[in-house]
C-alpha cells in the first residue's frame, strides 16, 4: 500500500469517525434529556445552552477524528508500539471530556432517586461542568496534535496539519493545561463567592 493512499484513507476515516462521534454525542445528549423529561425539554435545553453544547460536541468530534487519524496513521506506518501509551492517554482525555459534558445532566435523574437537594446544588454549578468539558476538550485536542507532531504523522503537503505543526505542541499543551486550570479555578471562586461560600 503506498503512503499517499494510506494517508488519504486516514483522513477519510478520521473525518467520518469525528462526524459520527459528534453525532452520537448529540443523540445521547438528546436521548438522556428526552428520557428524563421530554423531547421538547431536550430542544429547549439545547437552545438555551447551545453556546456551551456546540463547542463540546464539535470538540468531541474533533478529538475522535484526531484519535482515529493517529491510530490509522500509526497502523499504516507499522509503528504501533511507539505511541500506543500516548494514544491511550489521549483517548482517556476524550472520554473525560464527554463525561464532563454530560455530568450536569445528573440533575435530571437525581429527583427520580430521591436526591432533590443535590439537584439545587448541582444546578448552581452547571456552567462549571460545561467549562470543564470545554477545557478538557481543548487539552485533549492539543494532546493529540502533540502526538501527531511527535511521531511525524502528517504530510508536509497537507493544508491544515502542516500549518498547525509549526506550533510547538508540547508548549501549547502546557499552556492549555495551566490556562484551563486557572480559568476553572477563577470560575469556581466566582461561583462560590456568588453563593456566599468564600
């Protein structure tokens, strides 16, 4: 199999996988809200929180696409053993993003199990769950770009990856982790201050 064909297949698989992952996340989100309340509620929630939900869904799809691109590229180059730990880490970050994205919906189920007091508490911190999902999406995407850069899993002739690979992804990863932590801590402090907790 020639390298150009393998790379083309990697891109196609990545685009399709990313789109499919984003679609599945949107369906799961809609299904959780529909089952816990109604389809009208699911649509209403999406319209109210679209500016949080859209980046989470797109980010999750992008992570899934990059994950597939890395796996197929490494498989095509017969380097499976060299980056498998890094790929597993990136997959874990992607899963964390999805969990953080959906964690605020635990408040939809808690009244059913008799934990109404927890609903009030968790609803106050809903935006923090969204923010945690977006931060972990960002870190996960940069981590995967770092893996691509580290293992040279991109063509110099491409349109997007060669441009992104000019950035020092190790430095970008550290900045995204530190910046995300600072943003989350400031947001948590503001939330706690607003509710008299600090």
